[in-house]
């Protein structure tokens, strides 16, 4: 323990506090009074200069974290002057209207994140996302270090927010909703997140109390924007876990752009570190492209496409897990035969067009189609033994299994297939009327799901087959002869052809105003959602819900820069297909929408410490849930009861302090307290599967003072234990034990070859690179044994069921090369 503390202390204080320069970008379109693009405008910012092209477009680099004056001059039109302050790597769009009558000489300070600040949105920097180490690095890896966001599985991109489950989070890319696979039951099977980190320009996240323009989920919104290239560029990465490459391309007339990324991942390095010995090589690959066409300054078209393929071939061999107590240690020994072959293929395409009718009215149309083909095939035979562990001191057999108290076998079989197509068509409008902003939208969604489930489990303990836990007499052999039928312990067989038609819409109003000398912001809106489920022998009723939401923020005219925000409303989550299907595969078409009343009170305090910018955000929240659809959680697979027979609540406090602990780099400390419980059929409140009481996270970036080219990145997470879960067929009131606390530290060291490019002479070979770095990563630095869920093993002699932890990855080393042109 002392060694671990010393090592962690060394990592924090190994490096010093000397800054290094970072940049941001300013870009936009210059128009004249007639809204025509202006060619040849000189743009000067600091020591950099550029000119607008025939489309009025410009892009210029500026220093980050300092005031920079941008000057726009033209041979005929009057000069414009704007002062901007941007974050590192931020790309801010600044469009200017120039005329020949009056100069704009006044200073205008652009604060890019003011709107997000009053809306309660957390912005994550793409550069930070790329740098921070993690077994499944990406946007979700960084989210898990935020307060209120929990995940006890480093192999999964799934996360829960403030007591919600994995299905309660909205994810948008370029305003287009994206979906998760249906059949995946383990983090090992997930592979790649939809979001390609190399293509990201902006990441916004809201953990609750979000506006009406966002869709119908109960917990959170992740809003991602891909960048629009301005010139040729290339980003590549290679490591022991796979590789990726992303290419930016721009046509000569700047009207066409294409951003294309290819990724490949092999999780063998991670899964082979687990306790189950396997012949296992899961591979995941995808191709993603974002193409834009701007025929004029007012009209833009874009296409986002994605093809991904995940193959999961799994052949377990042996497993040995020791658990129990110090006084009575127990070991589970398992020998396996058989294999699992899973395949997940998804095809996604979305078309979007944006038409700026005038300076105050913008129209958008979005159409998308998502097609997933999933199969889950396995036949795995396991012979297991529960044994006592020798604890004698100094004995030759210390730690070995000396007595098998139970012997049994288990055969699992599945032939599950799913074919789903989801089509969306949406129209959005944005109006700017003086200080008022009005937004509205209408959306049609059609979901066609073809699902076949053939899944059974046979359990034999000491030579006697066990009957199902419900509906059959107890098989009490060898003490009592049993003459009943021999049937599987679990047997699920179903074939469902389901269609869901949905109509939804929203309207919201926003206003920035003053009360005395204090600035205030108002937002109010409402969503409507109507849906109906139909299919073979299925005829659900039409259901409609309305979701009013509001936000109020005030910035008092104090000496301290503080914003107070109150937000909330009534949030509904109309059921998706998985929420309609119970543990036996039966679809209930009349499942109601789960409802939640959100109340979020927050304080956002910006200040300077050590003459560097910092921010402290504190949020208190309460959610009251009704018509709750109970579920069980097994790794990342959710099985719903497909009814609305529960009520629940979630309450908590989130705290985050972020800023430049080291000059020029962003780090943060986060803390969260949360309690969520549910009451099923008025039997009393018990912990929900996501009841994560305490959360502590640290994200830290630094560099060596004498070798500034060596960077350090630390990602540290501590979560208290989740409920251990229960089998889908069991009574959750009986299974209320908790897993051990989740503790994980991932650290990365990177040598940046291009660190001194600004002082290198022209023609130097490293000048061709924006970034060239070689990194070394250690996942699970302190080799903690973290568990995601329990395997339930039955002892025929004592009639007990033992919850045996399923441990995650151990300490793993990785080497990574990054190249950016």
C-alpha cells in the first residue's frame, strides 16, 4: 500500500510548472450588406495574416488563452476590429458583415462558451480526449472522469449518469442521433465507439436538466460536432491495440470538403490479461466519412456515413477465481469446452442540409438510416468445482485448492439473431428576433426490428439436473427421488417482428436580459412524443406524452464571476424495442414511457489562481421517477421486466474543479455523491443496479520541467461498489450485496518530437508535422482487481448460491505512436 502511495505521489510531482504555447483557430465568412461573400479581405491577428477567398471564407491561427485583436480590412469597405479570447485548440466561427459607411472600431470580446455556461453544458477539448490514456480511449473514457458519470467497466463505452442506465443517454453527432447495438452483453464485445476521436471538433455534455431541443431520454445528452476541414491534413495512430488514420481533404474552390477516418482495434492485449484463459482475438473495424458541399454562403449540404464490423470469437479454456473471506477463502475452478462466435455489423448514413434564409432565420433538414445485423451464437460447456483454499502458513500447498465441496456442470446455448432498421426524417428551424431566440423541430421515426431468440441453460450439480427456479418442483436428489420432467434451468425462445412509428416535436424560446445590473437568461420549451407499437400478433395502443422544460440563469454584478442556474422539467423516455421485451422474450407493446421530474441547482464560478484561469462547478440535483420499468444488469446487458410497476428517485451532489494546474494544460478534480433507489410493487425501496454512492476522479496533464518534450497524462477514477446484480429470473429483493470498490489509474508518458518546431529552422524535417509523438501507457497502474458483476454458482450440498466476482483487466502496458500533418 505504501509503495502505491509513493508511486502515485511521484507521478503527480515528477513534473514541473513551466508552460508551453498552444493555439486556437478563428474562421468564418465575410459578407457585404447584400449578403454576398467578399473576396480579398485582409485578416490580421497578432503576427498572422490571411485573405478571404472567392466565397468570403477565411481561417487564421491565434494564440490561445489571451486577448487577440483581429482586424478585417478591404480596399473599398470599412475596417472591422474584433477582440477574441479562445481556449487551446478551440475553433470559433466569427462571421462579419462589412459595409462602406461606418467602421467598427469598438472592442468586442468574444466569449465562446458563455451560452454553454448558462445552459449547464460541459465542453471537452478534442486534444484532451486524444491524449488521456484508457483501455478504451475516446470520448466516453473522458466522460467517466466527470462527476455524476459512472462506469465500472473499462472495456465498455457504456456509461450511466446520475442513477440512469446505459439506455438513458442521448448521443448526437452533427445533430444526428446515433444508436448502440442491441445484443451486446459484455464490454469485451463492444469494440469501437461510434465517435471517431480524430474527427471531432467539439464535444458538449449535459448531465441533466437539458433543454427541450434535445430528445426523449431520462439522463444525459452528449452532443458531438465533427470538424469541417479547411485544408489537407492527416492524423494517424498506431499501438498494440490497433490503429487509425483520418484524412482531411478540401477542393480548390473550398466548396467541397471530406473528412474520412478508418479504425482497427484488437482487444487481445486486454482480454488476455483477465482471469479466464482463452483462445481469443476480438477484432473491430470501421470506416467513417463526413462530406460537405457549400454552393453558397447561405446553403450547405453534408453527408455522414459509417460502416462498422465487430467480430467476437471466444474460446474459453480455464478459470480460477478466489473469493470469500480471510477466514474462509473459497476458490472457483472451471474447465471449459466449446466456443462463442458473435458478429455485429452496422451501416449508418445521414443527409443534412442547412439553409440560411436570412440573418435571423435558419432552416435545417436531417434524414438518416441505421441498419444493424447482429448474431450471437455460442455453445459453452463448463465443469466447475467450488473448493476450500489452504491457508496454512509455510505449507507447500498454501493457496492451493484442497477440498472440492461442490462439483457441477453447466451448458449454455444461444442462437440469437437481430435485424433492425431505424429511419429518421427531421426539420428544424431557428429564429433570432432581437434578443429572443426561437427554435422548433418536427421528427418522424420508423423502427423495424426482426428478432429471434433461442437461448437455454442446463445445470447439473453432482449428477442431478436442476429445475427452473419458478413453476417446477424442487429437484432434491439424492435425498428424495425425482420423477418429474427434465427441463433446462432457463429456456427462452421467441420470434418478434416489431414496428414502431414515432412522431415527435419541440418548440423552445430563449432570452438574454437584465434584472437591474445583473445579466439573466431564460429558456422555456416543450416536447411532444407520440408512438405506437405493432407487428405480428402485436397491436399496441397509441400513446402521447408532453415534456415541459425550463432554465433560468443569473450572473450577479459582483466582483466574482459567478453564474447561478436553476433548470428542470418533466422528462419522458418512450420505450425502445429492448424496453418492450421481457426476460422471456415476450414483447409488451403497451409499456408506458418512464417519467422523471428533474430539478438541478448549480453554481458556476470562474476565477484566477496563480494568475491562471480556473472554474469550479457545483450542482445539486433530484429526480423523481414514475412508471419505472425495472431491469437487471449483467455486465452491459440490460433485461427489462417490460412493465411499469415501480417508482424511484435519484439525488446527489456533483463538484468539479478544472483549470490550468500546469500552465497551458487543462486538468480537473471531480467528486460526486449519488443515491438512487426503487420501489417495485410497493415492496419497499432497494438500491437500483446503478446505485453508485461515491465517485472521485482526477484528470491531470503535466510535463517534465527539464525535458518539456516529455508529457505526462494521468486518469484516476475511484467509485464505491455497485450492487452485485441478480439473475434476470430472480427476485432482486433477495440479491442486495455489493461489489468491491472500483479503483483504477491509467497513466501515459509521451515524447513529443515536434515540441520545439517554433524555433526550428525552415526546411527541418520535423516542420512537416503538426504533431509527432511516441507514447508509453500503463493501464490499471496499481493492478487492482475490479469486478463488473457476479457469476452465480449453486452448491448442491448447502443449497447456497455464491456470487463470484467477474474481474476485469489487470495491469497492461501499451506503446502508441501519433502523427498529425
